[in-house]
């Protein structure tokens, strides 16, 4: 078997996990999550992490505690040995998830950025708490306009990362990313499959999924995580819904407000993902049944 890789992508809620699990029933696969929030322990319900008996089939889950920094480089370092192990075992690694940055880092290479000292991370995290995201986002626009232009400035983790690297190295993160990349993984064949049920259908699915997650204990999960790791770890999370539900628990938002904020951010995130993945020319956008037929007929 050649060193082939299957990558299943698309906006959140589009059915990537379900397709991967269906594929594993017809081919010898190693399922791997490519989701930047499913790496966090205990963040299960809100990230729609595979659960129950199916969870054991997945790799790259539960790699860090909430509030702990975890970068694309960390994910690549975790993923490469599992992919190579799958090839050695005669299996097809199947990466399923919506974090395009992780997949880009894996297949195109990483910027060779020095580690950021903990003192700088902690100092900027304190500034975020005291001064707010808007002030730090404005600073990022000043010190690294190229990065700010393509960064979601509503995402505190992305803003902090840009400021951390600039403070630690004296060089803009965008400059590091433009030069000196470490080579990525080189599969013999990479098959990209896209899942996207369409705007109207996806919005209906996202609303139904949000209500289902809330009904299955998402609020209680947030309360447990805050008790284990502190409110700061939850409030700084880049995972949609966790800061909002913490606000609900602390009386800063009513349940209906928290739900609407979650839905709004989820829709915005899905649009950004759709824009990112539509620019990847290698992706074949197929229905689940067509994707299973295609992959079943390929010679791996």
C-alpha cells in the first residue's frame, strides 16, 4: 500500500466525522481529528467530539488541558508519528476536521519559530484580561499589519499568538511564516474530500446541533471545566460557546442571549471555513455517498 492520505474537510456541522466513520467501515483506516478545539481534554460536548465507543477509534483528541497553549506546530508533531504508524500498519490515515491551518502546516510546512517564553505568554494574557481584546487587536494591527489583515481579530488566541511571537523575537509572525519553513509531510497521494450541504441546509443543521448540545449537558460541561481549570481558562477559550456559557453561568447573559451569541459565532465561523476551503483546488466536493463510492474505488 502506498503512503496515501485522505483529508475530509468542510465547514463545522457539515458531517465530516460521520463520513470518516462510515469510510472506516469499508476500508482499513486510522481516524485522526483535525480540529483545533478537540485537542482539549474535557471539552467534549461543545466541540462535538466523537464520544462513546466511537471515540476509541480516533487519534489526536485530548492532547492538552483547557487554557494550555497548543499550536499548529504542536499538532503537527503529534500527528506525524500517528500517520506514519498507520502507514506501517497498512492503514489509510484519514484526517477529518475543519482547522485548515493545521492541515496547511502538516502538508506545506511550518515556520521555524522559536519558542515563546512563559513569562511573555503570561504577561500578554494578563493584558488581555485587564485591557480587553480590542486594545490588543489594535496593537497587532500596528506591529504586524500583514498578519492582522488575514487574522480573525475576534479570536483572542490568534491575536495573542501574533503578539507573543513579535514580543519574543522582535520579528513579526507574518515574516516568520513567509520564510524559513520546516518541510511538511509528503504523502505519495493525498485525496481531499469536501463536505458542504449548502448554506440553508447547513444553517438548519447548526441550529439543531446547538440545541442538541445544550440539551445534552454543554452548560454543565462548562461549569465542570471552570471548576477544574478556573474561569480564565474557559473565558479565553477560542472554542465557540464556552465563554458564552460561562457568562450565562455567572449571570452576565441570559440563556437566550448565550444561545443566540453561539449561533451567530457558529454561522460566522462556518462562512470563514467555507471561504478557506473553497480556495483549495484539490478538494472534491461530494455528497457522502459519492465520496464513499469514490474512495472505495481508489487504489491505495
